[in-house]
C-alpha cells in the first residue's frame, strides 16, 4: 500500500503521463491505494467487480484442489504399500503429512489476520508448508467462505493509512515559507 501520493509511480504511468493528462484523462488518485489480493485484485474494497463470484470460484477451486491433492497423496501411499517398505515407514509418512498439514493450516490461517512478526522464520517454514499443502488449501477454502482471504487485514491497514493521510493533509495549510515568524521584527 502506498501512502506517499506525491511520489510519481514511474512503472505504472510510464513516460506518456503528461500526454495522457493533457488529453483529458484523470490524474492518479491522491492518498493511499489499496493493496490487491490474489484472485480479487482491489475488488475487496467496495465488493464490486463480481466479488461474490470471485469468492465462490476461489472457494470451489481451493476445495477441488484439496480433494485432488488428497487423491494424489492416496496414490503415493498405495505406491509405498506396493513397495512393501514396512508398516512403521508408512505410519511415519502419514504422520508427517498430517502434522505438516496441521501446521500449514494454522500458519496460513494466521497469515490472513496479521502480518508475520519475523519474516525470516516464515521463510524457514516454507518447505514445511509446501509438504502440508492440503492444510493451506483448506485454510484458504474456509476463509473464502466468510471473506476474501486477507481482506480483513488489508482493510484495517488501508483504513488506518487513509486516516493517517487525511490527518497529514489537514495539518498542511498554506505555504510555511510565507508565514510570519513570531517574536521577530525586522
């Protein structure tokens, strides 16, 4: 989210911005801009742009991916049974996927409500979350039933940024260089 509206965004507007502004197109919006969400863009702000359909599609897609993933894991488990590596190894594989899925579910769910305190630690958990991908897909599915995943966090941050921006803008009145210095005569 960008709070600094005075700094031009060279990558988004490109060199043709002055020509576009003179042609009658509106200038870039002032103030903080909402951060887009995956699959939703910025439709979460006003719940426009087929937001409901996007949520339904994301829910169905994540549930279908979780079910398909379970079938893939089932085939992998059957391959282990065919290889006859032993009951203990089979149990360890099942336990590993169950624990990793539970941890991935929890970490993904927490990621929807708050930013990670230590991004380096989140990077170290990336492999574990990849193994427990079924848990991440299920967390995405369940969150999509109530809102776009991460919407509440981004909405809170966006509203706070708007308040800070409005406060900064209201404090600026006039040209500070033209103000008369108090207590000085000259």
